[in-house]
């Protein structure tokens, strides 16, 4: 299957992605990439052609943790504008709350990328790190059963 990451004329990128909001008490499961130590993200990845975002969320959870996803529920849609390799990029992300029957014992490597490690981040330390998407604090406040739309323009941070 083909990931929905499409090059744009002039070198930009259009991507359709999913990410997972996995909370355990006062902790959030995050991905720490050893190649980019200042870049923290949520577990997830690209949606594939012909795949629903919910199916992609379940697949990505299993690929990264080896565990079953359990219940997933859409919490938000994030449009993210940023520069990618010197060209404009537009990413559309579907963010799902996940309630797996078993949680990963972290820290541990992501199963499909040895450069990335799953780690639990205490929510009390969220402000001490840059975790993508930048609207994550607001996204975490979306009440269960509701869905919000966010637009983040990271180009304005430069």
C-alpha cells in the first residue's frame, strides 16, 4: 500500500497522518527520536491509500507497539502548515484517543523504527518539552466524545 505522502510542485509535501493519544493516569505516551532529540511526537504514522484514518490508527498502534488497539475514538483533526526541506508542507492529521487492553512497557523501542523510543511523559512536564502537534495541550482538553478542528501554522514560528 502507498502512504498518503505526496510531493507537491516546487518541492513541498502534502501528508495525511494519524496519531494516538494514549494516556495512563497522568502520563502521555510519546515518541522520542534519537536522531532529533528536541522533536517529540505521538505514536502514529501515514494513512495508506484506500485506508480509513481509524484503520490506520489501529494499524499504526500495532506496528509500533505490537499490541491490540482496543477502543479508538477521534478527538481532533489538525491541519498543520510548516516548512519541509525548504518548501511549504501541509499535513492533515487525525488524532485518536486510544484505550488499549494492555499498555506498552516504556521506555522501549518502536517496533518498526529502531531510532525511535516510546516513553511516558508526565503531563506535568508537558510544558517543558516541545511535543508535536503544537496544539497538543488544547487537543488533550477536548472532552471525550467530542471532536475539534485545529489549524497550526508553524511557518509563523520561524
